[in-house]
């Protein structure tokens, strides 16, 4: 593999609650993987055909939770909701 063919990596930055941060770290440690490996695997799953996704049946529920978390953060920060 040449330098031009090497995979590129880009950072994802997130602010998490202390509890969420600890959960990600604990799960990664329990399974012997990195948090970034877990995040990348989730992304690959979300790009897979729906019938092959592990998360597909739970995705609407997860999105609903994520929206609630985002809205709660905006309220605490006094920022308007994004459009």
C-alpha cells in the first residue's frame, strides 16, 4: 500500500456527560477495543443495508434520545435550537 492509498483518519470531537464518558470507556475496556473503534463500527453499521444493520430496529429510539439530549443541552446553555 502506497502513501496515497493509506487510509485517512479524521478526528471526531464530542463533549459528553461524565456518566456517558465513563460508560464509553468502561464498555471499550470490557470488550478490549478503543472508543474510536466502537464509534467507527457503529458508523459502518449505519451505512450497511438496513436488513444487515445491527442498530436498525433501535435506531428511531436512539435518535429520539439523542434529540432529547441535544435539546436539554441547548436549554442549559441558553442557546437557541438549530434549524
